[in-house]
């Protein structure tokens, strides 16, 4: 008996991309060595690095990336900005939330190449150059809105996005619109208090 | 005052903000997978798709053909190293690449290493295994389980506690219940993914990995790799949530270390969320039978608690919570028995309040049933059964403030407004229910070492190999030094999470604050002694005042008489630039081997029910309001109040946050969390955060934590009882009690879901 090795046979971004392309090309061509070579070559082309320009925290980064690289992995492994965290790589936890052109985005669900030329803001880009914290960062400290701190960059970026979307008008709104960011330490009531404190100063900031 | 920073009451420390708060809100707190390493290669695991059998063949050609693939570590490549040894430092005895036997679904079969993460993942997914497959046993009731008695199978669970003649007392009881309860498999799911980064510097190995036990891992990893532990370093400066999952090391660590050695390059392997379900530990599913007999006056005369727990084939992990449930109330007689049920599963492990969460849930749900059977208020029922001594060994409690907790929480909650009639309280289409339960957690402490240096500039450097898993241990250790040395907290740097620091015990069992603060206290007091001696010595600034009492405040030695001298001047007079003290703390009752065992990564735990003089526990009482929609049966928890007494509170802010997080964990346990097991394949089904439900922000509304003052000098020099695991004990039973109050339905199997209320 032979079967896929992993229990991770579920579709994910990466095997979807290699899988669909090779499957589409391979299915009618099975058994032909020449055609197999063609498939391998098309797969190889898919992996050829693509030069992508990202503006991250107002700085231009020109990165040569495997096209399958997520925006999250580009930030962490290629731009050296590890403040943005990987918690699930499936868009289910919110830890990787960044702002792209001002709107909150799950950076694990976005290929880096899709963000070419766009303005990306990460947790490292919030404090001003003199070290003054963004009001949302300060509010998270004031209200102890974290424990381990791992989901915190995503929570803060999401909170800023949430305020700017107009979804922080009431406590219930904040709870609802911050529910895409899981905090396993469960600092939720403190997160709500922090967003309430910082929402005024955050609007338009 | 801000809710996050409760005003300290008696024996409670200031709610200082966390010393690492700024790092955490700016993205500068570096978790192990964030730490830089030059020219890193990426690893990805391939795991088994069967739960029982043998790997007959691995086909690696497709994986090797992926551009950028550097190596594949698999069977045969680990032969020169030793298999893991199951225990507190190692999650399992399974050496997944040591032989081709598959013990559970999702077992590691290979590690693919490549130039990029993308190539490593692609290669891992192209590894094909052929198996000789046997039909696996999934869990309770599956054909092929093996049941063994738990007592004596773990050093943490020596016996089935008992007292008096249960059978006779139960037979004679006027009111009795005999019920069964169950709790599901749960996975910790900290938001930080599990990862290992390993690199070699000559014959020295450095591992960056989130760990609750850097000293234990150093020793165990060195044993597996047949190295001198002095040549192994585990680095884990910040840990992105742990909850027990990062207490024992898993086999992945040694595999990545071997890969790094073969390549001569750093290798990082970040386990996917999905793979973590099978390659890490989990909370075992449990079953319980509880019998309680009482007189019509509500006094319990007979209590029996039988438990069954799932474990793996190779390792006998014991949950074993009867030690606490058997001592909870003043039962007349006690009978307990715990059984382990072996199946084809990965080995379970510690998860936040490992024994108490499932066992106290069953007890407290049963207590509520018993109160109903007696027609008594559940708080009064507990008050009547409040013991003077614990029923097993007849020892006193070092302190026990349970009734104070009930009284304060009941008042804050408004328990007096509860109409005890089932279904009597409504608000439009919502049925309202109110319930309560007791929280208990044993107070333990372990040996610990710390190094503290006070410089002539008034800076303090504190080093201790404990672990900042989010508890705030860095902050409270700094606070202890700040208090004892009279130095502002911002002048103190606290280093933790590195096995090259003075050893600390595993950050588990809620022992860290007590153990670390006791060691820091000892080091600081040694510095004080030196300073006071120098100040009062002949020619010193306070010469002649030998019989005075001194303290340190604001950089000065202050005598009770009012005389003072700058610490800076005392150090100058001593002609030193700094005083540094290395302190080793050993708890009362420690064996002569205790400190040696600390360095060996196998620290002794003291306290709980083990001490001769008294039993030591922290207590709490939790009250919840549930609202259940009349039509849809949607269950909400709009309000929860918990009151807890845990000796000295070092910092009311971090203490409240931990208890709050625990209570929300309890709500998750009651209503959300369960890993579903496909019984045909012994495979976890909902292996991600979309389908493994945990509480989110919208699930939590009004939450109140009350810190009840308590003084207990018997527990440890710091007077601290741990509280990181107290908050999620009992919560699920309080929810079940409230659900019964609202609907008349007694749910005994967790989690409580809408479908259970529809039938």
C-alpha cells in the first residue's frame, strides 16, 4: 500500500500551487518520459525566484523570492522583521495581521508577490523614531492586554485596523471585530479595554 | 483604578507593568524561531498517515528531486544516538526514527531539509511511505485497549487515596448519587508554533526552542546525543504560550540537531499547526464515576471517585487527580481508584492543571447534583462540608480560605438574587442559569538557583534559568529584587530562558513564582548581609550601630533609628564595583540530593500533600451566569466572577491576568474545546484552529477576579502559592451547574454543546 506520507493531505497554499499546476499538466500525459520532463520543467519554472518590491514601514525592500513565499514569510525570513508572528499559517489565528495600504490583512494568506509595490505596516513600524509608542501599543501595556505576548503584534495591528474601519464604536463591536485574533492566554477583557482607551487617538493617526 | 491593575490588599504586591511589556508591544520580544542564525536551512516534517503498524518502505526520490533540497533525515540516520526516555524532560519514549514501528497517527517518519521553507515543505509532502498496517485502537471502548492500575506508575501518583469504610457509609447514607462524567481530548494550542532551531559551534550544540524546562532539556538532549551536558545549550528567552505543552521535549529536537550536524549549518524546523496535534502532547480524555452519600443534614459520609484515562502503548502517563478531590471536603470516608487505558495514540502530557481540571470538574459537577438531591443551596452545601483537617492523612491545611472566597465571590456576583427554581430566571428569549464551583490547586515548590549582582551605579542584574511563558515571572522576580535591594524596577534587568543561567525547575505545577522568588530572596538577602556588615564595620559609614535593624530603600541603607548611608558609598568603602551573590534555594524537607537533582534537570517537588506538617493548597470559588436561547439553545457566558486566595500575591496585575486567563480556559473547556478522534483510524480530525474551538474575544464579556488576602508562611520563604493553574479548575463545573439551573438538564460529558440541550 502506498499513500501520501503525511497526515497533512489537506490542501494548503503550497501543495495547491504545485499540485494543481502539475496535475493539470500531468494527467493526460502519464507514461511519456518526454512529457514528464516537460512537467518537471514547468514546475521548476514555478519555483524560479521573482523579484518583488515591498514598501515595509516606509522603507523599500527589493526581495528575490520563491513565488510561493507568503507575505508573512517574506517579512520574517527575508526582510528580517520577526515581529509579525506565525501562529497557524492558515488564516485562522490572526497572529500574522499586518496593514497593507492601511487595511488589516492576514499576511500568511497573501503571497508576497501579490503585494508588489504596496505599503506594508508591521508592528516594528508603529512607534515613532524617537521611541514614542503608538497609542495602541501604550494602551496594551496600560491594560496588560497580553501575557505571553506572541499574538500581541497581530492584536495591535488588528486593533488599529478595527478602529480605522469604524468597528470600535462599542465594546460589543470591539469584541466581535477583534475575534479573528485568538489570544490563547485569554487577555480578551484587557484587549477590549486597551482598544477603548486608544481608539480616539488612533483614528486617523 | 484600572481593572487590570487591582489595588493591592494585605500581603499583595504592586501592580507594576510587566518589565518586558515594551518589547512585547513593539515586536522586539524574540521568541525562539525569531532568533537570527546565519545561513539557515529550513526543515519540514513528514509524518505517518497510519496509527499502528510498520513503515516497510520510504520513497524519497521525488522529495530529493525538489530544487533546493539539502538532506532528508530518516530511518538509520539516528542509530548512533539514544532514544528519548519518557519523563518530565521527555514527552515520550518513542524514538520515531529509531525503528520503523508506528505507535500513533502523525508520528515523524522523516525530516526534509532545504534552502527555503517552501522547498522543504514541498519535499516533505512528496515523501511517500509504504506501510504494513494494523487496525489501531483509538480510545475508550475501542477493541484492543489494555487497562492497568495507575497507582505507582508515576512518581507523581503513588497511591489511590482512601479513608474509612466507604462501602458501609455509602450503603447507610440517607441521600446519595452515583454518576458518570467525562472530559475529552484537548490540545494546548499555544499560538506560538512548536519549533526547533539547532546549530553547532565545534562540539557545542545550541538549540533555540520554546521550552518550559531548559535545564531538563539540556540534560536529556545531551543524554540522547551522548554528549556532555556542558556542551548543550537551550535558549528560550520568550515563550509564546506553553500551558504544559513545552514542558517535556519531543523527539523532534534531537532530529533537528542531527540534521544541523550533518549539514554543518543551522537548521530550523517550525512544526505546522496540524502536525503539532500528533507530535506534541495533549490532555488525555478521562472518564469518572463518582458516588457521594450524605445525611439529610448535608454532611457527606461517603465519597468515591474512580477515574479512567487514555494513554499511549509505550508510555504510562498518569493524570491522576484523586489526590486533590479526595482531600477537598470533610468526607467521612473516601475510596478512589485510577486506571490507565492504553491505546494507539501519541503519549498525553501535562496541560494546565493537568490532574485537577478533569477530576475536579467531575467532583464539582457531582457536588452540584448532590446539593440538588439534598434540596440545599450549593454554597451552603460546601460550607457544611468544610473540613478542619484533610480526610486522608488528617493533616491540617497550611491555610485554607475557601469559605472567604465563596463569600466574597457570591456577594460580588449577586448570588442572593438567584431564584433556585429550575428555569425560573428569564430575560426575553434567554433562559438564565447561575452556578458555582470550587477551584483547588496544590501549592508546590522546588529547588532553584539565582544570581543577583548589585553594581556601584545601582544597577541590578538578575539571572535565573526559569521561563517567561506569559506568567510574568520575569516581572515578579524583578519585583522581589527591587523590594529587597531598594532599587527601582527600571534599574533591574532580568535574564531568563537559557540553560547557561543558574538552573531553575520546570515552569510547571505553578511552582515558578514561589521557587524563583525564594531563590532571588536568598541571593538578595546575602547581598544585604554583606552591605550591612560593611556599613557597620569599623570605618564604615554606619560604624558602631551593630544592633540596629536595617533596610534598603532608594539606594540607601536605612537604619531604624533614621541614620542612613548610600549603598554606592558602602561599595566604594569596600573597594568593589559590584556585589554578586549566587544563591541556591532548597525547600523545607528537601533531601540531601535535592540540589544535585536541580542541576541534573530532575528537581524535587515539595508541598501539596507530601509534607509532614500540613497539606498545602490554594483555593478559589467561581460563579458563572449562563444565558441559553430558548429556541436555538445557543449558550453564552455573559458573566463570571472568581475569588481566589493564594498566599502572598507578588503583583496584583500579573496575578489577576493569569487567573482571568484560567477562568476563560475554563469556559473554553466547558463549551468549546475537544479534539475529535476518528475511531476508525485513531486519528485526530479537527487539527487546526478553525475546527479546534477555543474562546475568542466575543465569547467573553463581564469577568471579575477577586484576590482574597491570605498569609501563609508555611508554604515557602516567599509565602507565595502558585495561581497560574488555579483559575481553570472548577470553572467547567460551575458552567454545568448554571446550565442545569437554566434548563434542568444535567450535562456530564464535556464540552457542553447546543446539541446536548436540544434533546
